[in-house]
């Protein structure tokens, strides 16, 4: 080596080391280094019920960009165990397939003293380990519905509160479980802390008497059972029950700008007598940056307690319309001949067009290269379904026609391009001859090497039926995985062959799937990544029929009312627990209370 060459090397070598680090004399690194292996888990296992079967999918991946066949790492050992039990036999042991996948399945053990555990997923990668740890609750989880007899209370009154708990997994009553009920004032001070045992029907109840000087505000009620904490708020304030009720009956359910809105305001005492000669004031306002009063009319109720109104509808709503509806807020006041005032808040609906049109892809987003169903919805501005004839045009597909059903729905099929936005234009003509044209834009999935689209034959099932599910795949995948989730736990995981771009499954619907079921479909894309689609199914039980009869139509103060309550299912008596609340009707004029929609909640 010449002196000049040696001198240059002595100068350049420190500079290279400073800029790029020291050279390693070991062989060149492989595309994937073991310590950088990535473990991807698909499925739900945050709550695991002892005795149930846990299922989820694990992929051991090479996160370094490269060829598709390098993405999934085959032949990697995967073990699953509870943290702290590494020396015991694992809950599951398996080896990844050619796509780096392994379907994990094991029977959930008992929790022991502490239900809060950690699940460890360990993948062996070339003598090293990649570990994923997930905190889990090893025990039963519950859905809880809290109900009270009233939505608003006065200081010194009694809150009758009740909570219903059902097992999240199978919706069975959480019988003989410990439930803690608490009540806190608006400042967060705990006024009640009570542990109760639930009945065989999963119900716990208690009463709480408010202090005579109780502070006004929202009081927070909590019910805790297992890992579940449910909350509800009730208002406490001094109030005076209204003497009469005001009802608002518009002649039309919606109006177009510049039309005249008309209808009837009626006032009636709670004992049935009309409020005759009452002074009526109706104020209308709209809100943009600020609230602006746009009209005020006054009048007087007739002998039947009725007042007929007619008010102008504004011809402009800043930023509120464009295929939507807007509201004119109404304040309606009535003063009776005893100078007692009652008021209610109502609204009238105003829309730019007589028909509102919307479109939603079946998967939320269009999946490229696949035949996507698109649901078209036509309604009037008040939300009522509008049967109509539709013409659909777009730049990427031929003109189509469709007719909505009694629910205002129609379905078309589009083979989606690989575009983020797909514009279309829909013209709807209803039976009354009203015609509306609405431009719409559908969102699309882009940039994926493979598309997957799951399509159950319908979204609602009964026990005993079978859910037939198609999974459409645009790509070279030969296997699709269907993940069935109930109560935040993967209930089942099946591998399905993809034949001619379609995988099919038939899911028997039994009592274990009662309630909301989540379905996830996975395939390994052409680039080795996982691609998924998701749907929800609703499994309904046979409805219960409740009949209530009384021993009299009218009662006087101090009388005893006898109620006969019968509960049947499919014409046969059904054992169960009935929740009953008897409240002065006028309380709900102070504050409304929505029904306890248990069916929707659970």
C-alpha cells in the first residue's frame, strides 16, 4: 500500500466511523433480524370467562419491508400462558404455517384469588423470543342497566333505584353475585355505599332518602359488579308540579322555506278539564352563531283549551340545509285565568328539499375490485320512509335504476374502482311527483394489495336459524378466517377455503349467541399483511308479551289498586321478575325520562 493511499485511509476511516458507526465483521444481516419480529394478534380476549374456550389468531411477521413471502414467518413456535406461570404447561402451544399464522385455542382456567391477570404470547424466532403481553380479566363480565322511579327528585324524597345485571357472554341473569350500589352528590361526595346480593334474576335494589337540605344538581348512581361499572345520573332540585299540560300538534311534520307553519296548541289540567281562556305566546328562534328570535305570535285558547296558530317559516338557514333538515326552536307559554304560567319547548322541521337522499356502502367503505352493495335511503325531512323511483349515475359505472321499498331503502351493486372517493348522482321521484336530485360521494379503500368483503345474508336472526356468510376476496389468498366475537371474547375462529374468490360459512344461531355478535373476516393479502372486514349481527330471543289489567278504571286518593300482570312467551307462561314504577304523570312534565330500553341496551 502506498504512503499516499495509507494516509488517505487514516483520514477517511475515522470520518466514516463517525458518520455511519463501526463496521461489524459478522456476516451481512438477514432481511429479518430475530429481535425485530412482530407478533400481530387478531381477536378479542380482554375478558375471558372461566370454562369458556378462548380463540384468537396470531401472525408472526417480519416488519422489515421486503417481498411478500418474507412477511409471514413460517415454522415459528408460539406459546400462550398466564404471566407468572411460565414454568407450568402453557395454555397453548403451536407452530405458524406458511403465512406465519397460528390459530390459538384453549380452555380458560379459573382466575384464582385475583381475576386481573396478564396473558403472554411468546413467539420463538431464531433462538430469540418476541413477547406480547395483554392485561385481561379472568372472570365473568356483565352488562348492567340502572333504573330509577323518576328522572328528577326534590330534597327529602326517596330515590327508588334498581339494577339489572346480565352475563355479557350469554345474557343469562347474574344471580347470587355481589353488586355495589353507590350514590354521589354533585361534588362527588359518596352518600350511599351498599353491597347487595343479586336475585336469581340478576336484580339488586335499594332505596336512598335524600337529605331535606340536599344540594341541587346531578347525582351520580353507580352499580359495580365484577369488572363492570355502570352509571346513571338523576337531577335533584326543588320544583313545583305543573297544574296543566301543554301539547303541540303541527299540521305537517316538516316545512319548506317560506311556507306557513300551522297547527294547534292545547292546554288541559291534569284532572282532565280544558284550560279555557288561556293566554298563549309562541316564540320561534334559530341558532347560527347566536340565537335569533324570528317570530312571536299570541292568542287565546277556546272553550276546549285549543289555540290554532299560523307562523311564517324563514326562507334562509345559514349553513344548516344542503340535503339535511334544520330546526326552528319554539317556546310555547300558556297562562291560565288564575295567572299560572306553564311552558314547553318544541320545534318544527324545515328542509330545503322535500326528499332527503343518502347512500352507504355495505362495508362502510367501497372495497376495490369487488361487487359492493350500496344501500340507498330516501326519506322525508321528518325521517319518514319515502317510497320512490331512483336513477343513479356516475363516471365510473353505467346508469342504473332502482325502486325503494316501504322502508325507503333500495340496493344497487357497484364494482368499485381503486379510488378514495367515488362520486355519484341520485335522482328520486316519489308517488306525489316530487323530484329531487342529490350529488353524493362514497368513500373507498385504496392502496391495499388485497380486498376482502364480508356479507351475511341479513343482519338479524332468531335462535335456531342459520347465518349464511359470504367472504369475497380480491387477491391470491386461499384461506379466509372468520372470527366470532361475543361479549368482548372471541367465541369461535374458523378457517375457510377461498374458492373462485369466495369463502362461505354457515353459522348455527343458538342461545349462546343471544344479543350482539361481532364478525371479523381476515385474509393474508398479496403483500403478506392481514386485511379484514367487520359486521355486526343481532340475535333476538322470542319476545315476551306483557299484559296489565286493573280492578278499576278510576281510583280515589287512599284507594287500593290491584294489578294483574301476566308475562307470556310464545303463548306460554314465562317466569321472570317484573319491574314496576307508579309515578304522578305531572313529574314527567318537569323532566322527561326515556324508557329503560332493556332490549336495545343489552
